[in-house]
């Protein structure tokens, strides 16, 4: 019913920048929260940032001041601007949408920070 497709991942150097995009489609209602999660090899999936419909945001301490989440409601898209990237940011990044107690996930996009 809800499909999420991430894009924008790739190889980037430390201190570089990258912008991830997520396009949502399907049965999307107004009362929803969208967010970004990431999972590094051998680690559990963790919340990176999420954003409510009206624009309120939450960030993990590890990315505060470096990452910015935003959304375009008419286009049903959410973005993650990543600046000052570090090696520890390397992970598969997943887009998510939550509504009516259901959480949906994208397939993920790989971000590799390496020199």
C-alpha cells in the first residue's frame, strides 16, 4: 500500500556532502511521520532523523549539526542533507514512513564514506 524508494547514496570522501532522497507513493495519509534510519555492518538499525507532517524534527546526537531532514508534502518526498561526513556514517540508509500504527520501509541506499 505504501512504497518508499531511496536514492542519492554512493561513495563520498570524509568531510564531503551527500543528499539522500526518498519518494513515497501509495495510500499516504496526512497524519504521518517520515524518517531516516541507518544500519552499519554488524550493528543494529538506528534512527538518524525523523520529521513530522508540520515540520518538527528529531536527530540522533551523532548527526546533530551535520545532517538536516526536510520534506515536501505535496510531492510526498523526504530528504536528508548530509554534511561533514565521517567514516562512521558509512551505512545503509533506510527511508521510513509511519501512519496509523504501521511503519513502512524502503529497500535502503548505501552510503560509503571513504578516502
